[in-house]
């Protein structure tokens, strides 16, 4: 993993189309601004993991499960 | 017409103009981009979104307006990475929600927090993730 140290207000470019900026540091939390093309999806870890888990569950639904209705 | 192998339905004939393309795939299934909607044996209100690139992957989907009329599907506030024209007018989009089986309860649930948005014009779709922190993820499926 690439590790960089940044101060509030500083940013990072990822490729030539994604810009991440540290907006604010307060009480152990970091506020981050992300500028990216609309084709890039950006999700919080926990949200992404939850949806991924539910999608995997959903992909295992079988024909017989229709009888559960 | 192309012949598509599926594990649930055997070989299915699909016309090219029936294909839905998800340029980003679904979350966790980013490698699968092309799908077709097939009516389930319960009728057109419950359909299977069958992946064309993996015979074993199909998602049971429903129109949330039919099964969960009282539930408001919230679309993401952020940019919808569809065609700009479709993104401007959500009313033109077809919205589908994924179903999964809660194994503990043995019931079908609807995931209302990651709906599929399909643009009939471009036949492109995305899975929108509405990421309200702490929001509950699913509701048991009710018949309307």
C-alpha cells in the first residue's frame, strides 16, 4: 500500500482524473473531498461490503426459492 | 439471436436488442457486464437478471412499486454514472430491486438500498448504492 502524509487542505491525484483532498481534521475524524468522473463509483467501505455481501446472497437464489413467496 | 447457456434455465435464445449492459457491473460482480431479463415462472412481476457471461449468475429482481408500494426507493444524490440524458430524468428509468433469501428466516427479502437503474434508451444500467449510514438494508417481501 502506498502511504502518503498530507495536511489539511492538501490533496492527492490518482491518475489524471481522480482528485482526493483532505478538507478537515477534527476529533479523530477526517473529512475527505473526492472529485472523480461520473463513471467512477465511490463508496464507503462498510456500505460497499454490505451491498457486495447482499449481492452474493442474491446471486444464490434458485428457482425453488420462488415457492417461498 | 444468440444462444446463451444458463444453469437455471438451460439454453436461452437472446436477441442482441434484449441485452442490458452494466458498464460497471454489479457490486461484487464487476466482471459481468451483460445481462438479459427473463420472466420468472411467477410472471413478469418477478424476473431473473441473467448474466450472459456466467451461466450460474442470475439475480431475482422485482419492480419495487409492485411488491413494496409503500416503500420509497431513494436514489443517490451523487452523480448517476449513466448516460447524461438518462441521469437528468430519473422518471424515465426502469427501477428494479434485488431479492435474496434470508436463510435464518427462510424468506425472500428485497434489498431496497442498492436498486438497479436501467435506461431503456441506451439499454445501460447501474447498481445505485444509497449509502445512508446506519440505514436498514432490507424489508421482507410482501405481496401487494
